[in-house]
């Protein structure tokens, strides 16, 4: 029997839950990355006039795509 160091519960009682959490975390990260790439690609299609109207520049694209942009 293997004892998990973090909670001292036998590791054999939780593998399905751990795998499900890992799968969900990976799926969430993949979805976040896909959304980042979609937004970034759309921003790359803006011309200078459109960026000026929005009050953004190419240096803001990363923050906008990540959802951390603040004016």
C-alpha cells in the first residue's frame, strides 16, 4: 500500500478523482490557449486606424488576449 504524503490517505482510494482533475485542468488550459490564439489572431487583422479608434496598439495585444489589459 502506498501512502500519499500530502493527506496521508491511501493513494489507491483516489486515483480516478485525481485523473479526472488532471484531465479537467489540461482541458481548461487547452481551451484557454485556443481562445488566446483566436483573440490574438483577430487583433493582428486590425489596421492602424481601427487600433487608434479603439485606443490600443500592437504592444497591447498580448495583454488583451490574456484578458489582463487595463487602460
